[in-house]
């Protein structure tokens, strides 16, 4: 393997190296320097299907859960869905970060086949039949993500020790929590003679000791069923550890899907439901691109280009103690990372092209990354009547985020500016840890004012736009 980064210009000044500052390189560097902002996503709130919240919240809850059913691929698979209602017709769009395989598309068609056959006023027996049909397909299909959620639950149980942090006295055994769990789990699972504490202890123990990866669909079905009713029981957060409750709810989401789908489909007219069109918005193909693995060098290249003071590993660590470890060799080889247009951006582009002045709701199987949130905000600013409602944002940059092709040039510029502002923020924060008497002189600082003029940045923007795959007008 070559020891020279594929993207390094060998004629460039060696210290710090002047690297081509592609969007991929800058986003990769920023993704390694986590916790850039003090932004924290809103606290996790779970809506029981029966809770009456605003219609947008309920729709997003539905769409988020539907998108979960589509996560059938390898670790890191993610999906987004949007429902568009027009007159008498309803269209459901879905996308992943990569084109779906034929098997995935067939599975998704089968799942929505059950949905469209749901009666307008389903009996309890209809609901049970449909839930079983969906989960019988979904549990094996979604097993990779399910196993990952089970692993997290088991890990948390292990961290809590022998009594699993249960804070409950048998003397309190007539609370709403107990009534709710008993009513929904039946006396076969939650035996009448057992206290809530006994039941939880025994169940957690069995969850901890079973070999989940090889257990059949029926065992996983029972697990998500119990997890759902324990996790959604009233006041459960006063009895169990909060992180444990969140893990129960994440598993219980799979049990909630058919319930929520039925509630939502009963709101559609029979015509709309029967004619529901389910369509994949095929994303651009993923690409593998080289990026410099030394993100400090990337940040300093940006600093040199913009007449800012370069930073050091020491300053960066002081400013961002959680950032990823820098490579230990001076001249590490370039990494090849996979870039993709994130599924929510693919859906946004399709929906905006179809209806740029409408309200759109997009459900995603996980929280949005920082770049997707910024992208959606920029698109909304360009279309004053457009409203896009979607999941909360986890606030981090993700390596491999790519700008969709065919978007207006001003959107590309705005995205670039957001990324550049973040790199500047990194340098500014690192500089606050620098002693005034140890400031090194930046190369080319004499023309710093000129370089700060956006007009002089223009060629660099254009380079980056080309690097991002945007065809110049
Ligand atoms: Zn994203």
C-alpha cells in the first residue's frame, strides 16, 4: 500500500501540508472532532399510540415507526418515508442511503399490502391478525437492527448489577404501573402471585441469559411485546433506570408499529387506502472517495488557506477532549470512505420537486445528522411556503455525507458556508486555549483581509463545488 495520501499534492509545502479541501475531507475532519456545538437534541419523548398530540407529531411518530420496518440491511442501514395525500389518492415514498435490493422492495410491498387491506373499522381480531402478519415478516427481516437493540438492553442490564436498579417495594403492588402491565401481559406471563419486582427481576434475568441471536421469531416477538408494555407503563421511570427504559422503548417500537399503522390507516378513506401507491425514490449510488486520515492537517490546511493560525493536537484536544484519536504516524495514508446522499435528503429533493409550497412530513429510522438538518433548513429558506417536518437532530456530523446532485448552486454555496463556519469554529475554540506569547505566524497573513472577502473565496468555492460532484452551470 502506498504511504502517500492519494489526495496530497506532492509539490505542496510539507508543514502543514496543503491538501485539496474537498467537502468530503472537511466533513470527515469535522466528524472526527465531535461535540462541536453545545447543541443537545431534545429529550427523548415517546408517544403512546393512544395519546392525543398534535397531528404533525402523530404523523411523524407513524412515519418514524414505518421507516423502522424498512431497516433490513447491514449495520448502519437507515430508511426514510413520507406520505403524500392528494385528492383521493395517497402516495407513500421511501428511500435508503443506497438503492434497495429486489428482495427489500418485495418485502416492503408485502408489508404495505397488509396495510392497504386493513378494514376501515377493524375488529380486535382484525387488528391481531394484521399485527401478527406484519411482525411475522418484519422480525426476521429487521433482525440485524433488532439484535443490536437487544444487545444494548442486555448491556445496560449488566451495568445495573444484580437487582437491575429496580426501585420498588412489594407493598406498592396496586399502582397504575402494576395494573397496566398485568392487564396487557396476561396472567400467563405476569403471574398473579408475583409482585412487580419479582416479575421484573425474573424477566430481566431471562433476557440477560438467553442467546438472542439464535432464538426463533416467536421468542423475539414475546420480548418486544413485554418490552413495549413495561416501557410504556405509567410512572415506570420512577421504578427503573432511565437509560434502561429508553432501551425497552426502542425494542418496544417494533411491537408498536402495527398498532400505530392501524390507527393511522383507519383515518384514510377506503379509496385512498386501497389505492395507496408505494414507491421507492431511488437515491444516487454510493461512492468511495479518498480523504486525508489526519484531520488536524485538513483543519490546518483550511487555516492556511484563510490566513488563520493553524492549531496543534494539544490545543485541539484541550478544546475538544472527546475528539477521535489522531493518527500516530506523520504521513498516514489516505482513507477511502463511502459517501452517500442521506435518505431524508433524497426524499426532500423528490417532495420539493413535486410540491415546493406544501407541508411535508418525513419519518426517519434514526435522528437526523447535523448536515441533513442544515440542508433541510437551507432548502426551506429558499422556498418560503415550504414546510418540512422531520425527526429531531442528534447534532453530530457524519463522515461520508454528500450533497445531492442537481440542486441549485446557491444551496451548494450555503452548505459549503455552513461547513466552513464549523471549521472556523474549531479553529477559534482551539485558539482560546493558546497562550498569547506562543502564537505562531500564519503563512500569508499579510493578505488576510483580502482573503476574507467572499469575492476572493469564489474560486475556492468553485473547486469545492466541483469536488462535490456538482456540474457547473
Ligand atoms: Zn444525515
